[in-house]
C-alpha cells in the first residue's frame, strides 16, 4: 500500500466521527426513528477519460462503500433524503523529487430528494504516492484507482456538512 494512502486512511479514521466498527453499532433514534440521513449515489463517471472505462464504476463502488461505512448515512429509502452525483474531474501525474504522485479530484453535486434540487457542490481530492525508483508505467491505473478511492473515502464528512447545512424544505 503506498505510503500516502495508508497515512490518509489512518487520518480519515481519526478525523471522522465514526469508524468502521461504529457503522455496525445501533444508531441513536428519536421517537423510534433512525436519525441518519438517506443518501444514495445517483451517478459516478470519469470525465477525464484518462482512467479507463472501469474508473466510473470503481468510483461508484468506493463512494457507496464510504457512505455506508461513515455511520452518518443510511441507504434505506426514506420519504426524503439526498442524492449525490460524483465525477472524476482531474487525474494528474507528477514526479516530485523521489515520488510519483497521482492526484484525483472528484466533484460532488448533492441534491435533495424527491425534487432533485441542488443543495451543494463540492470537490474532494486525494493523492496516491509511489517511490519514483520503483515506479513502472503499468502501475498508473492502480495509482489512479487508489487516488479515486482515497478521495471517495474522504467525502462523507464533506457530504454531511453540506446536507446538514441544506435548507429543510420538502
């Protein structure tokens, strides 16, 4: 596992309000209702067309997993809730001293259900890193995927801030 990815995962577990173990724990309820917010991934695409045909599906899987593991969201349908459209908008490879860095930028459009009115736009980025001395061109797709997964893992706190700040209109 590249150094930066393992550091990012460790930081994510420290900074998010719920770890993977917390996701399985019962949620606090109010009058018997689950207080988590319904959020589903409506679409996920690679707008750069540099990550290969499967990168959009990998983004969808990574976003769905990150949302499920966050503990702040539910994927069980409720009367309202939110949807997110995710797009890889930038994939950049740079050599920085001793390291090859692949950075992915993901744009997120958050909309309220059922009317699908946009309540927020945000971007999340992450970088996968590998020692330049050991880098081979055939590693590029794997590093792109790791950067996209890292950005997806960092998305739930940002998504939660957006939906909590959204006007409460139904």
